[in-house]
C-alpha cells in the first residue's frame, strides 16, 4: 500500500519581518545623518518621544559613535528598552540594536540608509526582527507593518519638517 502524503496547511511565515519607510529631505546627507546617528537628537523628531513626556532616558558612550546608545523607561505606551549604535558609514548608513523590555520583549536591528540626490537626501528607515508569538499574530493581520510603518512615516515627516 502506498504511503500517503499529507501536505501541511496553513499560513507559512518567514522567521523574520522587516518594516521600511522612505522619504526625501531637502538637506545635505551630513545634516540628516547627524540627526539620526546621535540619539540625543531623537527627542526633536522621534515618533515615540511624545508617548511619554516624562520618560526617563540615560545616554552612554560618545554621541554618534559605534557603541553609543541610550536606554529609556516610560509609561505603558512608551515601555522600556535600549538602543546601541553598532555600525556607521557616515554620512550614508548607520545601524543599531534595538531591544524592548516592555510592554513585550523584542530584539531588533534598526537603521537608516541615506542617498544624496541633487541637493536632497533620500532616507530609508528599516527595522528587522525575528518573529515572536505576538508579532506573528500581528503580522497575519498586517498590523506590524501598519503600526511600526505608521510610526516611521510620522518620524520621517517630523525630521523632514525640522530640517527643511
């Protein structure tokens, strides 16, 4: 008797997810890069800063250099976590480790890529992470891209308006 083959049914999902958004800012790459590579500057444009005006932040390392970073702890919306700059190719690229402790644990790689373009800078904000149970569920419904992507769009919009 032949062996029956049973195909697995259901949704197959990659083990990682990536969220990415881009915009063009009418400013030199060096000016834009200074804003994204120095965590002390994030207060003026980051979409998460306004979630808790009383958020506690601790900075460490030499601003804008590999190894520099910051930790935060805030209300339920802001949560708690840390970022550490892991690579820099000034003024075109930077990457960091982004770790959330609450409201849920998550480890991510986040970065910016800048491309000069006739007096302007094209900037792309990217975050990649390994799925956990919560992000798998959220991704099935497209919520990860919508939520984080919406935050990226808001932050890039604020960065653009600050620099133009």
